[in-house]
C-alpha cells in the first residue's frame, strides 16, 4: 500500500541498552522492564500516556503472564483505556509493528499509536506439550530459544546453516565476512564517541539490583572487542564452514519503543518540530528453504517500489544482520557499498533481543538521517522462515 499520512515524531522513540545473554537483564521480566523504560521516556519528554489510541506490543519469547500482553503494558504505563495486539514475526517484529501502526494512521483507525517491543533471550521458557496419545501419555518438550535457533521445522536446518548456504552459493569468503564484522565494530565506536553522544539521543539507562548491589546500565553490555587478528583466529561454527562467533550476532535482552502518528501530532510531540520523519514504504519477501539472508534483497526492493524510489535515492542503509553474510549479499545485489551501511554499528555488534532489534535499527537510521540534514533511509532485515522485511523512511529538515 502507499503510505502518505504516517509520521514519527523526532525523538519519539527510545531504547534500553541491550544486555548480553545471561547478563544484567537475565532475571528481569521483559515486559515489566519495557514498561519501566517507556515510563522514563514519557517522564523525560513530558508526554502523557493518555495521548495514545492504541498499542502494538512486539514480543517473540513468552514471559510469565504475557497472555495479557498489550493491555498489561498499557496499564503499567498509566493508560488503562487502550489495547492492541501482540505481534510476533521473529527478528522483523519491530518493523512490522511500525508498518501496522502506520496502516492504522493511513486508514483513520487511530490518531496516535504506541509501539513497545521487548524480549529476553536469557532464561527463555522450557515448554512441555502434553499428549494423551503418546506412549504413557508422554508429551513433547521445547526449549523456546535454543531449539528454534537450532532447527526450522520447514527448512529443517539451523539459522547458522542458512548463512553457510548463502555464503557457499554466492562465493562469500571467510575473509570477506571478517572484514565486515571488523568494519561494523569500528562503526559502533562512532556511537560511543563524545561520551556516547549518539546513544544518548535515544537510549534510556536501566537500573538493576537493589541497595549496595544496584547499578545503572547506561550502554550496551556484551559488545566484544573485535580485531582483525582476533577474528582470523576463531574457528568456524560448523565443520568446513565460514561463519564464526565473530561474524554473527549474539542473543541479548532489551526493549525499544516508538510513536507513530499524523503529521500534525508528530509536530506537537517532536523534540524538534523542524524535523519530519515519514514512513513511506514497506515490503516483505520469502526465499527458498535455507537461504534466509537472501530474503533481504527482494524485501527491500519491494519497499523501494512501494515508496516510488530507487536505491540510488537512498542516503543511509541500516540492516538487521545476524550474519556478516547478510550485508555482503545485500551490497552485491543492491549496489550499495558494504562499508557505508550501518554507520553506527548494528545487531551483529550490539546483539539481538529479537522483538525490538529492528526497531532499534530504525531509530538509529532516523538519527543518522537527521544528522545528515535529511533524506531517504532504507532498513532491511531477515527473519525466521527464510523471510525478510524492508521499509523506507523520509527525513526532512
């Protein structure tokens, strides 16, 4: 569909730092943590929770009593009058929430929508599915996080196998992947410059622990120091493979949020009303079994077509890149320099909490475009089931 009425207020978004698997957020309820982060954002920006007409909750990993989803989050935020669905589309959940919220604006269903995306990969649930027809009525078990990382029930392979399939089919070498991983780490240092000035534009510190054990998490936890020498010394994850621990992302915990509204209300809620952010294009795609990284190309092409522009019109590109393979393939197929993507880092560096990952990439894309004086920005990210989504934002002012 064509998008023409959907806007994001400048500064109308936030994120917690992302914490490594089994790190500082490992024992914190993802939804309660997300409500606390959003509440601090509203307080800092002096935005009342009653301004919202509905809410989209992006979540892919169950938490205790998450059955109550959106209404619970809304209640914790101080608006017990709104509701909305829970969206689970694996790694692209965040951007799908933005697309659905934008549709509501386009259709006049809502005037201002709130998006909260939150997940905790640490301590994911271990599930038991009863079966009265099994031997001795024995059921099936599932480790929600690791079992689904390890096997796609349709394609039959693991996530990492999809990256190796794409690398082999497209002659993407180990050395190329290491080069991109090193480049992304270097780009992340730009976000840390000037005492983390870039992150401070949107990141909300999180206090963990109590009393003498209390500490404030102000930046991402679990970012691994990356050198070319260190990368070259790592073993491939699969026998005779090319993907190492250093050229893929790591599971993390955290949350991100965003406001989607009309042009007029975006100006009212903006931290700088001279800057406009418009959602102008969206696309999804699915490719053949076991080739997940390739799906980003047709998805972003669909988003560009929806926006009515070409890749040559794009000023900045951010991706969800669980593997360096993703960016190399995208760069080759789309003709966009791989070294000029993700200029402040990406999920391959700061981690992958799943539900909120794409939303944070969009936030960083907005801030990069604003710093450059505006222009079109493109996001692309893959997701489970050999799928992907892409979207186009237009920043002016």
